[in-house]
C-alpha cells in the first residue's frame, strides 16, 4: 500500500508542477519546479523512495528514447547529418575524456572510472527542456531539428560510454582493444535488434488489422510494448538496450509511413504518448528532488575525503563542471560550423558565415535533463566486492547540480539570444511546406472531381453534386493560389494566415462556450454536446499545430 501511495504522491507532484510553472510571473522551467517539489516532499515525508538502478533504468529510458527516435523529423535530420554527428559523437567523446580527466583532477576522492561515468552522463542534452525554456520565444525549426538529432544520438552514445565506465569502476581494469570490439557488438547488435523487433511487430499488426479490422486500444498498447521488448531482447543478448530502443523508434516512423494506421488510432496514440512523456520526465525530476537531502549528506562526506570541510565546495564543483561543459560545447560548435562552411565552399556553395548569436544559442541550448538524471541514478549501489560504490552520492549530486545550473543559465540566456534569430535555410523549409500543400490540394481536387461525377451519374439532382463539389474545390484552389506565391507576397500570405488562425481560434472558443452553455441549460443532450466539442477540439488542434 505504501508503494501505491508513493506513486500517487509523485504523480500529484507532476500535476502540481505544471500548474505552478504557469503561475510563476517569471519564466521558470518546469523541471526546476519539479525538483523543488521533490525536495519539499523529501524533507516533509517520513518515507523514502528506494531506487533500484536497473528497474529505474528499464522503466524510464526505453519509452523516452523510443519516442525521441519515433518523432524526430528524419529528412531534416539527414539534411544536417554532418553537424548532428559532430555534436552527438565527436563532442560526446571529447566531453567524456576531457571532463572525466578534469573532474578527477578537481576531485581526487572520485576514482577516475567514476569521473568518466559522471562525464558520460552529463554529455547528453535534452531538447524537451530547451523547448520548455523557449516556449515564449520560438526556436527556429532548423535549430530545433539539429538539437533533437543531437540529443537522440548523444543519448545513446553517452549512455554506452557510461556502461563501459561503470564496468571499469566495478572490475578495476579497462582494455581499449576489448572495449572497441565489445562496443561494435553492443552497438550494432542493439541497432539490429531494435529494427528487427519493430519491423516484425508492425508487419504482424498490419496483417492482422487488414484481415480482421483495427482496434485502437490494442494498437496503442502494442506501441507501448515495443520499446520494452526491444530493450529486453537486446539486453538478453548482451547488446545495448538503449540503442535498441532508439533504433526501434526510428524504425517505427518508417513503418508507420508504409503501414498506415487509422486516423483515430494516430490521434489517440499521440495523446497517450504525450502523457507518458510528460509523466516520465516529471517523475524523474521529482524523484531527483526527493533524493537530494540524503544525497547531499553523502556528498558532503565525500567532499571531506578530498581535504575540504565546507559544503560550498559542492557548489564550486557544480559551477566548474557547468562552465567546462559550456566552454567545450562553444568551442566544438564554433569549430563544427566552420568545418561545415569550409566543406560547402569547396563544393562551390555560397554560404555566409553564421552570426555569433547562432553559435552562442547552440551552446546555451546544451541543457542537461531527464536522460542525464536517469543515467546517473543507475550507478550501482555496491561495487563487485560488496562495498558501497565509490563517490556515488557525489556523482548524483553533481549531475543534479549541472542539470539545475544549465536550466537556469539557459532560461536567462536563450530567450535573449533567440529573439529574432533566423537559421540559414528557414526559407527553404517554408518553400518545401508550400509545395507539399499545393501538391496535396491538387490531388484533392482531382479526386473530388472524380467522386462528384461518379456519385452524380444518372441522378436527377446532379446539379446539387456539382454545386457541392465546386464549393469544396474552391477552397482547395484558394489554398493553391495562396501557396504558389513567392517573395514579399508569400510573406504577406503567411502573416494573413496567422491572423486568420487567431480569428478562427477566437471563433472556436466562442462556439465551444455556447455549446457548454446549452448543455448546462439542458437545451441539448450530453451526447450531442460531446460530439460537437470533439469536432471543435480537432479543429483547434489543427490550427494550433
């Protein structure tokens, strides 16, 4: 019963954190509010959450990484793949080695292997935290796609590095050659298993649905089970379950294109996954806050082993690690962009150098979040000989401090840097979207004409079909005309679209209020009200996307 109570309290804290983050007059990232609530729970409650590292890792990471891989825009990722790989692999390796040596030099009480493990868990970035920070100042789409791609890959690479560092800490030895061979098996085996599981499940699901029909609830449940199945199977064969979950998510997006689900299934499934993402991320941060009092006591004892007596050294360590990560990221981003420009100029492309705000914004966007926290909480409780894992509490506290500090710095700096910032290539993205909308509208007109003639053939009221078809096709022709413009006319059309969207949203809000008022007055039944409100909700979701 106590376990159920703990879970309910954690869920309530996640709900309250969302409301509090909106009530605060200044822009405070939701993760910071969740950590504060968790800390209050940890100080006020008599019970403590005993975290099993393996169970914690299994429950939270596979679905989060699966969802990242599923939702990341693949074409946009491939357009900037060189930049993404530079950030996700090169920067991670540099961070693990450079920051690991720096942390061990700064804190001699922390063994080198544990320092590398800490550096590995603080290397992944969190685009969800960045999105929460920049909610009031929209991030350029191309920049967000780069951050999402970087996060997807460096989550996997950072956690794989963590695995090797923990193994070295437990065994006391490390062989570069055996680690390289093991890495190949761990990485490629995990990727292959994730792809195979997803393809097998989606193919079977498609064949069953095609023959017997599709049931929305079961389809959603299958999507929830895929990341866990991929993770468990990969771990069974001693491969990377993390990479298997990522590969399963990426494969899921391609499988969905070829084997389409019903619209109702997609809508409800997206809602379920949005809830899971919000809940999992929130519980991770609340748990961090709940664990902090005990972690702080253990970390203070570890600091004393290094010859220091005052707890403020913990803050100094956190600040030094955060600044070191920021300096490495700034240097790497600047170098990566310079190399990208150099490669393009050698191919004959005329590309102007990015302004300094872009480099600074990419550097500030290196916020640490749920993956870092989940990774550091999976550090073993005991070493191979049964003694407590060295400097575990200190590593957890420093990782938590880096998360909070990076969130605060980014919440102040990012809105200032992003205001009015435009990424190179944004205009191309608008042109691509307009072209796709024109092609879709032309296909719709052709199909409407065909269906109209087919339905009206031999009927006495054929003129009604012609009039109805003409009205619908006029809407599509207006869309084609608006999207076929270029230059200033296209920009004016986009502004007009935004104004029209705001007016439509105002009208939908008024419609919904009138329906609720009619339902309260009993002038319409609840079934009718629910149907009409659902239609309005779908329209509002369309205009807000």
